[in-house]
């Protein structure tokens, strides 16, 4: 048995208020630039700390939205909760994007300025 680690090029959270999900597993009700938010993801995940990454909405099974915001991960820790591995952390919102905006803001993890 090996150590299962996932490397994530984005932070993918569920829609605000998703039934059966904790608040930190979901997007904030109102995403605001300059604010800090907590997140919680199941599994041992690694995120890029030295630059901005996209914040996206996930419906599960790899189904992701276009970037909703540009964020910077401030802190991430791994912990065991009820026998399951989780990654918990804090991210800062740098810029929020209009959902109807078709502008490309990221190419992979590289933010386009």
C-alpha cells in the first residue's frame, strides 16, 4: 500500500449550500476579493503556494466550472477525521470573475495578466 497524494492545479469546491457537505467544502455564498476563506477537501492534497490558482465549482467526478476567481492558498494542513484523510486550509481571493465572462484568465496554473 502506498501513500495516496493528489496534486491539484486549482481549488474545486461544491456549490454553496450543497446538501450533505460542510460549509468549508463549499464555495462562499458571496465571493469577495481581498477576503480570506476556509476550505476542506477529502484526501491528502497538495496545492501551489507560490502564485495564484483558479477557484472553480465542482459537481464531482472531475466536472468543473470555468474559473470563478483567482486565489492564493495561504495555508494547508493534512488531518485525520473519523478515520479519513482531509486537507484543510485558508485561501485569499485576489480577483473575482463574472460567470458570463468568456475571457481566459488561466492557462493551466498560469494566470494570464
